[in-house]
C-alpha cells in the first residue's frame, strides 16, 4: 500500500505520448499524485505495445514509465466526450500534453479552454521547438534535434542508446511543474508551461557551447580533454575493460608509480595524438592482467578505476548493492520485472520500489473517473456502445476501433 504524501491530493491528467511526458509525470506518480493517462480508444499510448513485450503484449516502456498511473480511454473527436474531459480538467491540478501546436485548440482542450473552467490549472505542453515556433508543426524526433544542436557532430555522429532530448525534456517539464505548483501555493494562480525539447537539450549542451565560445569557435570530439591517457577505457587480458577516470594528479601520479611507469606522469591529460607512447604503455599494462586480477590489485588502492560492466552484470550488482535504485517487482499481468527507484530521496516522502503498482490496463479507470465528474451508468453505457470511450474489459477487433485523436 502506497503511503499518503503531500502530493496525494493532486490530480494529473497526462495525455502526452512517448518519453518526455512519461518521465515528467512518473515523478509525480511516484511521489503520490493521482496520475491519469488519457489515451485514445484505439491502441492507447503507442508505446504500450513497443517491442519488447511481455504478459499479453505489455511493453517494457509502459512497464517502466506507466507505473503508479491510471488509464482512461477517450475518443477526443467526440464533442460529448470532450465535455466530460473538461469536467475532469476543471477539477485537475496539472495537465500534460505533447500534441503538435494547434491540435488541442481544435479539440477544444487547449490551455485557454481549460483555464476558463479552472484558473488554477498548471498546463504543460511539450513540443519540438515550443508552441509558437513553426518548426514544431513538422515531424521531428530526438535524433533530429540532437543533430541540429551540434551535439551529434561532437559525438562523431553516433546515436545514443538513450534518447537525450527526450530525457532532458522530461527533466525540465518535471522541474517546471514542481516550480509552478510551488508558485501556485504562493499566488493562487495557475500557469502555462511551454516546453521546447530543443531548448531543453541546448541547456544540456551548456558546457559544450561554452567551450566552443572559449575555444575560438571550435568544439570537436578529438579536441575535448578526453579520452586522455588518464581518462579512457582500456581492454584487459581476458577481453574485459577497465574505465580509468583519473583526471586529478593525486590519483594519476600514484597509479603511474604503481604500474612502474613514473615517466608518463606528465601525460595524464594529454590526448593520444599528443602522447601516443604513453597511451601504448597504459594499453599494454592493462592488457597484462585479466579483469579479476586487476580488481584484486585495486582492493587496497584509491584509484578512480572501475570495471566496465555488461548490462547483466550491472543489474546483478545494483540490485544487490543499491536496491533502492533498482529492484525486482512482481506485477500481476507482466510478472517479475525490474523497476528503477525514484532518485529523489526525500526524508518526508519515502518512495519504496516494493510499493510500485503496475500501470492500469487501457481504459481500466474510465468508468471510475467519469462517474467522479457526474456521468451515470446510462451515459457510460451509451458512450461505450458508440465507441466514444473504452473500458478496461473491452475487446475490439481492428475494424471496430474508433478513430484515434489526432497526433498532429
């Protein structure tokens, strides 16, 4: 059973898709707010079924970011359904959406529409370049914005296993929501949050952009301080890898002495093109022992060196040593799954991974929340029969599905 927290009185309506909104509202859900995923009456959130899946087609994505959230399924093209949604919005505290600019106005659920019935609403929009930038009306994804920021050129054009623009946007949206919740406590007024994914990632690029400025308009991957002799990844004798992170002389110089090569002390922060001999010495030295031998050698030493874990090794280590960060949880429909803990360790609001609840099935909470705003059984039955809403026990064949709300 989840504990009551100061966030428990808050209601969040989240009809965003993909990662940014999901990350932002995950924090609120974990802290105790009632977060309701507002999904269409077709497949629901596209990411519900993204590969890989378990337990009847439930995806890794919704298992990770949908936890502790409810689900209602509405066809927002139906004006009557929009009226019921607006009744919910009138009592909500936060709304998060990620449609392209202009879509919510067409649907009649824009910030202006909601503010008219709920002046205290905090309404967060997430778009590629912001609500007033015409580029936000064109198709763009994370990688496209990484490219335009200049980051990809510094990263040799390599894609990242993590969606960096999405993550930065989720962080910023979450921070902005918390900031405006505090401001509302002081002023009594709601607010509109215009989250530009591009701006969020440019913020994350602040050190690179400042470096470009200080370096006479140059910022290239091989011009960075790393990889350097002392800050690099080296292969061991058995094919493993060690990550050396000894940028400080107080670590690097004793290491050089310990491996019998004091002559390379001055090269710690040099790149390979500056000190190729030193790089080769460290490579050959690390290659001289197996990974476990190095770990045993490091036991009584204070060097910034770590084994490069595979993801399997990392999961085993973290669940054993940091169960507050990563732990196994039993979800009814999916089974035993990994869940990451909320990293906000707040003494007055403890969050336990063991208390996490599986995301509701698509539309499972539609009836409950419609009834809370006055819908009776006859209304719910009629809307269900017309495919304007979807309840959790509904099974529709493809051709029977109502048109989904527009995503652009």
